[in-house]
C-alpha cells in the first residue's frame, strides 16, 4: 500500500466496487462532472470497466483510497494514460461524499505523485479538471502543479459547456513535502 499522511492507496478489492458504484458512479451530477462521457445507468452485475481492474492494461493503474486510521474506503484514484515512451501520465481521483472536505484529496494527489515519479520514474504528471472544481485545483496546486492553460468550453456537463483547467508537474519540480 502507498501511504500518505491521512490516506492509503491500495489495490481495488471486489467489495469496493458496489460502494464506489453507488456513491460515485450512480450519482448523476458527480458522474457527469467527473467522466468524459455522458452518464448512463449500469446494472449492479455488470463488469463496469471504470471499476473492475484489468491487470493486463498497463496504461491505467486504479487504486482504492482508504483512511489510514481504520482502512475505511473513501474513494478511488488512478494514474491513467500512462505513456512509457514520453514518461508521462494523468491523475484522476474521486472521493465519496462523506470523505470530501477533509484534506484527503491533497493527500491522494501527493501519493499519486510519489507513485508516478518515485515508483514509475515518470517525467510529467498532468491533471485536467473543471474550472469550478476548486477542491481539485487546490489539491493539485498544494502539490506543486502549475496551471498551464484553460481549455475553453471543452466539457459538456449537464446541459452546458464548461472550461477545463490543465495543470502539470515535472519530476524536477516535485517536492514530496509540499502538501502540508
């Protein structure tokens, strides 16, 4: 398990899937804001590719996020779009509603940076988030990510186009202790 100060990133367990499906992906508003495509209902028995781990897929590493204190599941995180040639990847995370506002997001980003830079030897990590996702913007910037641009009206979310902010962090600029 990768450890932050408040959270741990561990492998996805089968019993995590119903919780993540119910609290993250069945929430139409949250899913519409977090996914790159339209929300659609998924049956409880389906092998939803957003949640089921495919160990043969090396360009996508999903984690379950747990509280360090008791091991309670608090969300999902991923390093995705891993490009081993250019040594870059994207960061994504989703926290359960009960876990938001507790500083876990900043800790998750820090743990993903450690995984990407120290474990995988990547050169660049990138985050794309909606311009009004202030929690994610804060979490990224507290970890040293720099705003590199705005993708104007690039996300169709619940009937309107929203801007996305592009943030990047290079290995040479990463400071593991900047999250406090």
